């Protein structure tokens, strides 16, 4: 059951001029959160900004005995709430409602897992990587950013045994170009009969491109969509995604029926920006 | 001192004056896991047409100073599926259900009301004649006195359920619409629906909502909504009012009650805090005790304009 916690900020690490990682003391959230789920965050008091914003649970933090102590959020400074999150200091409070949404379906051997992240879309994958590690699934992260110094938490994923395939827009690290460059190469060197489960999270054009590329290889992609949300609980019908079903296209709520969708069922042309 | 939070709104008996506003609480059941629906005064479910509707494409919502714009476009499952799939669950939760209905024609409103008259578990009908986000229906009726009269009287003829037209603020004189609704047979009115508004992305010079325009809600509209409740109370003191517009706290709700609202609806606040209901009840109870007022009903319309103002 989702809880609304007034979480104390344990630390805020500014990774660059726009990315940061906030660690929150929220054991009840960490206890329940599953890979791919999100929390609705209110980082400021008062009515302006009014609404909460959805964030992936980045990592679940545990003490030496394995008990959950809290969660971390990977944040990119873009709007009002993300600016407030970027500026947090230890001891500040943040309201967090969650965990919400349907989680990723976690692959199991002999399947491999390929996680494809663009920018802050990386936030969806640390909890997934940890769950895949527990299942001993061979896991690769394809991760694209603007520059070498725009790729974060690589050590987190390496320590979970994840293979890294990187790409940058300026070629300063990994492949030159977007994340589909190493992904395309991986497809070329992987037999079609090898079971692979694909996950993608990032900008909409990237997830669309990954879905199309995977489909051309006969494979499905689980995408984590980030629609503008009002409530996170199914009350407002703001966060809908056009999804193709047997009886036509319908708008479904990404907070309840997502945020994880089969990329092949999403009508990307109608998704909005 | 024990205080009585129950209220009577045009024959509708509610345990508390706090009602979940239509369009802000899904069909109620979405919240069943975290909120005891029987502790709410009532649940006004998402507006229903006769048939299913898909609503507008995204983007449907945008944040504005102390408020938000929405243009959902009344996505909904249609009244028959509501009665079959949602109403039994709401009954089981002990919810008092206000069914918000909307039509493209007067006949559609009446047809929906007929279907609901035969359903078990409907406490009242809220007539949506005020949605600003659809091309046919909604505000088209509620922004004309004739349209308001025609819809209310058409539905009045087919149901004995309490009938509560929800009024739009997008008119010059909202009180004249309250009077028109009363004269056509309404048991109460609810107000206000959202204010027609828009927001523009100046970088792209494109509207922020797919529907171009949407409805403004939240604390930004509260003082205007309070003024409109006050005007309706002045014009039709015998007509019960359900007030709404940016109520976030019990103090905000009290403004509406003192202005003349017998009950209030909570919309946008539920998005920010789905656990707001207990806080509202506690805040209201505390106020009644502090002011030695035995019941909410005793407070309705007690605005005192004889002693000047309080800054």
C-alpha cells in the first residue's frame, strides 16, 4: 500500500551542474518499492508549485543487515520541482508518496537483460539491475548522454555486475552518437534465438527508436514512460498514454497501468512531448 | 464538546461536508486502498456521458501559479459500464455517491438520469453543465440561462434523486444561473467548475495543452469562487450550495461555509495530498469547538458584514 512520508534528506550529491542524487531516509518506501516503480515528490511547502512530480526510485538503500533505510532519487534540474530537488541540503524534508505504478517484469535466466537508458532515464534501472543481479541474469546497460561528464553512477552498475555500453553525443566517451549505435551493434552480434529482454527509459524519441530497432529484430521492449502527472493515483486522468489494443487505441493512465508499457503497444505518434 | 459535522444538502444527508470533487477522484475506487470512502461526506465520480469517451490527447495538464490547467475532455467509461463495474464496489465501501453526468443534448442528460434512477447506490445526480473542455455539451448549456433551465427541467422530469447542477464561473452573473437552476427544479447547486484559461510555451509559441484551452483550478481561483458562492447565497438564500474552488485546508473550507455553502468539494487538494480528508475533518472539528458552535449547519451563511471587515 502506498505511503506518504515526510522524508529527511540524508545527503544531496551534485553530480554536475544539472544532475544530482538525493538520499532520503524513508525505510517504509524502500521496503515496498519494486523495480520500475515511482514516487510522487513535493519538494517545497506551500501552493506554488502546487503539484507533486513523479520520480523513479533510483536505489533502495539498506543497512548491514539488509533492512531498508531509504531510497535515492536521480534528478536532473529542468523545472521548478527539479530545481528545488537540486538545491536540497541534508536535514531538509521532502514529501514522498509511493511506491506507485506497475513494476518491471524482471527477467530470469537463461534470458539476458538489456537496459537502454538515455540521460536521466538511467533512474529507472538501478533497482532493476539489483533485482537482476539477485537472479543472476546476464545484464548489459546501454547508456547515452551528451558528453563523457554527463554519464553518472557507472560504478553503481559495474558493482552490480552490469556490462556497460556507452554512447555520447560528442563522442567523448563510448560510441559517437546516440545509444542506438551500441545497441545496433549488439543486435548484430547476437543470434536471434538468444533470449534477451529489453528495457528502455529516456527521452520519448529514444524509446520509440529503441522499440522500433528491437521490433526489427523480432524483440519486444518494456518502456518506462514519463508523462505529466497530476496525482499518481488514477484520480485525474492527466497522464494518459495512447495504447493499441484489440479493439482500437485507448488512452490509459500511466500511473496505474504504467509507467511500464510494452513499447510495441504504444502509439508513439500520439504520445505528445 | 461534541460537534455535529453532518449536513443536509437539499435532502441529501451527509456525515461530513467534505465531498470529493468530480474529475479529481476517478471513480472513487482508485482511492479505496488508501482512503476509507465511507468517511467522506460523498464521492462525486468522474463525469459520465451515455457512451464511452476517449477524451483529449496528451498534454492534458499544465501547472500555473498556485494552480493548474486541465483539459482532460471527459474521458470516461459511460454510464452503463459505471453502473455495472463501479457502483457495486462503491456501495461495498459505504460511499455516498454523487454521479456527475454530462450530455451533448438535453435528451442525453435525461437518458443517463433514467438509467441512474434504476441503479442501486446513487445518492444524487450532479449535472455537469459547466465543463469548459468539450465542444458539445457541458458549458454550452451552463453558459445560457435557457440551456440551464432546459437541462435541469428535463432531468427533473425523469428522476426523484436530489438534483445538483454544477455551475460554471465563466458567465457574467453566476447567481442568475443559480436562480434559473432552482426555478427549473434543482435541489441544490454546486459551484464553481473551472475557469476557462490557457498557457503558452513562448519558446515554441505553441499552447501548452493539446486542447489549446483548459480549466483553471487550485488555490489561484479560491477568492473568486468564494465571491461567487456569496453572490448565489445573496440571490437565493433558500437554495443549498455546495462550494468549491481551491480548497486546500479546513480554513479554506470554512470560508465557503461561512459565505453560504452547506457542503464543499475538494478537488485539486486531493492530487497534492490524498490523505487530506482526516486533516479537513480534524480542522473543522477544532474550529467548531473553539468557536462554541455545535454544528456545521449552524455556521452556514453566517458571514457578518455588519461590523465592517477584518484585514
